[in-house]
C-alpha cells in the first residue's frame, strides 16, 4: 500500500522496518496534518513508531504534528513524547518536560494529566530505589496520587500509592497524604476485573493483600497468576522487583522463591543459593549464564553470517550462507546466500537495491587460519518471495571465494513451544559489527511456517538466521512489533520478533523452483 504520491503507508513502513520508507511516510503524514489541521493519523503513527522503538522518526512526527494540531490532539501526543525520552534514557529531560506540562490548566490538558503524572511517579520511584532519597519517595507518592485523581488506571496508580506509603511508613517518613485510596476500596475494584483475569490484575490483588497482612493467601494467588492470560517472564520480573525493591521482602521469601522458580522454568530469572549465614550468592535481573561450549558454537556459526553493503560501505541488511542442497536439489553443490526480500527486493515489484549493486562481507574468520574476512561481488538473485509472503531473496555468485563458506546446518524440525524454549539470532544490527543475540531469547510460538520469539534485534538484523538451542538454523528473521498477532488462540497480540521457517522456504521452492 502507498500514499497518494507513491509514498509508503506508515503502518506498512513500520512493519517492514525500512528507515527510508519510514522517513517518506512520516513526511507524507505531516503534509496531511498541515493540509487538514487534523492530527488523527499522526497520533496513530506516533503510537506505531513508539511501539516499534523508532524514536527518532516518532519524535519528528510528534513535534511536527503538535505545531499545527488542535490543542486537544496536541495534548494526546505529549505522553508519547515523554515515553520516548524515557526509553532513550533521557529521564532527567523527561522529568523536566512532565513537570512543565503538569503546570498547564487548560481544559485540553486535563485528559493527559493522569497519564503524565503516572510516568513521573514511575521515574521518581526508580530514583528512590536507586538512591534511597526519601524526598523522591514522597514525590513518587504525590505523583501517583495525582495520577489516581486525574484519569490514570486507578488500580495501577492505587497499588503504587499503597506500596510506596508502606515503604515510607517503614522508614518513618511522613508523606503528608490525607486522602489516599483505601486498600479495601481498591480490592473491591480489583474484584470487578473481567474474567478470565489477567496476570496484571492478579499481581495487583497480591500486593493489596500483602498490604493487609494476608500472607497465607498469597502463594495460592500466585499460582493463579502463573495460569492467567498475559503471564510471562516480564510479569514475573516486574512483580519480583516490586516485592524486593518496594515491599522489601527477603530474597528467601516463599513468594520470591516461587517467582524465581517459574522464571527459571521459562529460561529467565534469578537463582538464590545460601552461601553463609549472613548472605547469598545470586544472579541479578532476568539473564542467566551460558555454557562456554554453547557460546563457542555460536561463534563458529557466526562465520557464515555476513553483511550486504551497497557501494562497499552502505549497509542494507544481514545475509547468511547455506548449502544449496539444504534448500532445493537444483542448488546442490552451490553455496546459497539468504536474506530478506525487503533487503534485496524483486525488481518486478519494487525498484530498490538489487543484487548486482551489493557486496557480501563476512568479518568472522572464514577463509583460513590467518584470514579475518571474506568479501565478494557479482551476485544475482535466483528466487524471491514477497515480503507479505515469506520475505526471502536467495542469491548466488560465481566468485570462487564464496565456496570457502561452509554454510550453516539446518535443523531437521522446529523445536517444541514450551516453557524454557529459546532461540538465538546472529546478525548486523544497525549495520554494525556482527552480534549474537543470546539473552532474553524466548521462543513465543510457531505454526510451522511463522516463528515468534523475543531475541533482541534492531534495524539491520533483517535477513539474520534464527537458530534453535543446538545452533541449527530454523528460520530467517524479518521484522518485529510490539503488537504481533498471536499465531494461535483468540484475537490477541504480544510484543515480539517474527521470522519464517526454513521448512516453509523449502516448501515454496518445491512449488516454484529457483531460476538458475
């Protein structure tokens, strides 16, 4: 889909992840806002760009739209701008911007006040956890109370008020609050949550019952959370941090032990082991150690992963080598290079970068004991699958240097989807040095054709191989989104990355063989 001037639709550009397409689409949206003085499309675009973590384009669109949008629409943009600053690590700037925005009293500002105040409360809470400064603790309580009174999710804001006030009381700090929401009233509100209850709803009730001292009921409540919709390592980690940092439970508390066990079962979490009577040894955060032989196997696989450069210097995407026989009998004896179709598009569909314009560079030692790189030109595309199908381009070259690539092993089957299943991704994110994504890599789901996973990727990772736990290739990465449509079950979405399986590519090649 394109705009009226053959400009890509912004949603499609975000899905593809192409920076040039996104820039064109942003300019098209801004021209429309200037022409109509209606920023509805800009608000939708800002939300999509924020979800895709395209903060530069998002800030440019939000800033341009806010200049000409009606006040009520401009105020809808500001919370997204603040969130982008937070995500970029500019928390001091974000706090200053929110503080200034909260001084506005015009009617249009009212709808965003609760949202902005809640974000300020979250940053102040983090500051208190990091520094122990009780001034920021009191400030966080006030900000969450402001959010509670001005339209933020009352349960989210309310439970944070309760937790932070409990922390202030433990430290003997007078927060000066006289009109805080009552725990019983919040529990009654939590009881009205739609069924089936989400993991977030149950986590909120757990904190409220902790505030009432009902610890005996909490383990059972936690088991309900594990079986609830939206239960995930992210939820477990968020609740663990809240219980440790704000409620200040001991790491050996049964609630934290249960959360740690469930996190470990899903491939993340922390282990707490007694070492002496006074202390513990533990792994912080959601990462876990990787055996050295597994890491070295990944380094070995990386030798067959390279980058495509236009003009010898401009990165366009990642590429990797397979033995042709692993894809189609007609390719036996040849080394085939695999990338995305949106990296090297089908010229019949799009006038983009073509195979003859790029060089393949492999920076890992692939050409012998004393060699550290391999590069070759003269490539031609022998097969395309459009980006809305498999998003694959296969390349061949007659350069004999390509035969020095051993090619990656291909898995016999896809791994089962279960707690603790994970994948690896190797590529050139942002067109930089070769990188291995080996942390936070849960396999979310697959349907035999499409793979969903949490392995971190960035622009430039397009065309990266996706490996199973044994470092055998199972698919090709092509995009990510914070709202991927679920592969199974009801209409729902989740954040993640997406690729297509090697099995699906083989099937397509059987139906439509490559052109040699």
